C-alpha cells in the first residue's frame, strides 16, 4: 500500500487535525430557590433524598439558599437535571411547600 492510498489520511491533510467527535454532554446546574414558607428541615430532607447530601452538607447548602437566595445542589446532564427538578417540585407540592427548583446550563 502506497503512502497516498485513499485508505490512509495523508500527513498535513486537514482531516488529520479534526478532533474526535465525541463531545461531553453539557451540564446543567440544579439549584434551590429561597422562599419564606418552606421549612429548613424540609429543605435539608430534599437535599438528602434527591441530591445524596449528608446532613452536614445539606445544612450548609440550605443555609446558603436561605442567606443568598439560591444555591447549587448539583450538576447533571439535561435529562437527569430535568428529572431532579420535577421530583423536587412534585415532592414539595405533595408536602404543601412552595419550594422552587430550577436548572440552568452551567
Ligand atoms: N427561608 C426559609 C425559612 O426561613 C428556609 C428555606 C431555605 C426555604 C432554603 C427554601 O430553598 C430554601 N423557613
């Protein structure tokens, strides 16, 4: 087989500089928003149940939301982020809390 056979990419050809096409999926930040009615205990429970946080981590995140208005709970691919948001909102409404959860491209 010669050097410029069609089955080989010639050196210096732009094709040799093309990056592999496997792109990492974009990540979405899932955050909780503050409100005046949801109890602190409930927010800690949500962070433990849906975001696998320890009691200590959950307490820190809850306090950050309480003092700053919002805080990130985690970063996930689109469909996982969307599922977390829906689970948190559904669980909160079932327990009659107005807690809001959002996702944004990170
Ligand atoms: N601000 C609420 C209170 O004082 C507590 C709270 C924290 C609510 C975090 C929502 O995402 C939240 N009871």
